[in-house]
C-alpha cells in the first residue's frame, strides 16, 4: 500500500524519553521507511497538545494521560487522540529542594512513604509549592498518590503548579517551587547542580504504566493508516537499535545537541549518573511497544478519581479502549 503522506511534522518535549524519535531522525530510520520528518521542539505540553489537535503537527511525543482526557472531552479541546506505540513506561521521579530535604531530615535511604510522611509534618500549616508538568499526566497522579501515602486530605486539596519540564530546575533554583515531579534528565540535572534531591521514584508509588506515547488525532489515523504504520516501523527500529547499543557516545552527543543533556555528565564525570541515565534510556520499552488497555484503564481511573468526574466502570473501559489504535 502507498504511504498517504510522506512529509511529516513530529512534535516533542525535551526529555530523555523523546529519544526514539530523535534517534530515528539521526540514524535515518524515517527515510528508510519512506518518510521525510521535520522535528518540532515544543515549549510546553499545552502547546504540543493544541498544535497536534489542530493539525499543525502530524504526530507527537505525548503524555499518555492526555489521551483519555481527549477521549472524555475533559481537556477543553475535544479532539480525540489515539496511539499505536508506547515511547516510555513509568520512569518519573519526585524531587524536593535540597534545602527542604535538609530541614526535614530526608535522606537518600528513605522510602517514598517515609519522604511523604516527613513532608506531611509541615502541611497544611506551611505552604509548599509542588509542580507537575501537566494536569493530565502520570506526574500529576504520581504526586497526589505520593502525598496520599501520608495524608489523603492533603493529596486531594493541595494545589499543584504546572510548569514545562525544562523549567523545573530553574524554578526550584529561584525558590518559585519547593519540589516537582518530572521525567529525566531534569531530576538528575537538579541534583548535579546542587538544587534538588530525588525523594521518590514513580515506580515506588504507582504502577509501571505507559508514560509517553506516539499520539495522533483520531481523524489523522483514519486518513493515514499506511503513514502511521511506516512511522511506527521507523520508531520500533530506533527503539530496538537503542536497546542493542554497546557504545553510547553518538547517542549521548545527540542528546547534548538537542539540549536535553545540559550538565556535565559522561563516562568520566558524574559516572554513576551517566550509567543510570543510559540504563533508563535502554529500558524505556523493555518488551512490546504496543499500548496496553490496562494502562489506559488505570490512567482513566486516576483522572476520574482526582478530577472527580463520576465516570462509571463501563465509561472508563470505553474511554480507555478508544485511546488505542
């Protein structure tokens, strides 16, 4: 079958889990399947969502939780998104300012529950400003579930700020926020710069569900089935190539070029951090990259819980199924 559209614009946010898209462009995997791709760096998840919804972007590196929000019509846009490919599983972290960690006696050995309880000792009397990357995100749900380990009322009532991932470290450096939940490399950057400390891993709080996916609009998917198939093939080639890499020098330089890695880190500097990041990158998708219904059921259930939507189980199932191509 003929590819319906060969020139594509793909949006992404500067995060490690955009790596398959960047690598597919860098290594020529898109061209290999007959596609000419222009990558578009977006400033925020809101701008990426809007530009995808209204056809400026053909496809995008997207928050998994955006899909059920789009299908349920709770995203204030009302244009449904779907996915055929997972770009990363849960690899998010929660970080607090190093100053606050010192004050609360938080150590690297503390569990997620312990750090949540230590923070809860100063809430709600003291205003603590925590940031998420977007209202419909694994990060939002992770923050609230973390707080709920200590105090369910605080988890429900706390008002979270929303900031794009690249601004988290700057915001905590200037005192605008006291903590954040974000994907890598921004937690690592905060620690290396001496501004923040990782206090919990998302995997210790919520299930290992899809975090980022390749998203397209429902209408685009209907009109471009062969293009979508080719796009998925190119990205799977990139994912498999990354998993098999023995030498990371070229990929690391690519991440520096795209200004995703913006701190001193290499096989010779901050060595443990370097190998941790490499491990994360190679394990974003460990088995099949096919989206799972159970992941979207969990995400939709979280949206229902924290946004108090009152969805029935049947509605949750229908919305979740509609997210998958």
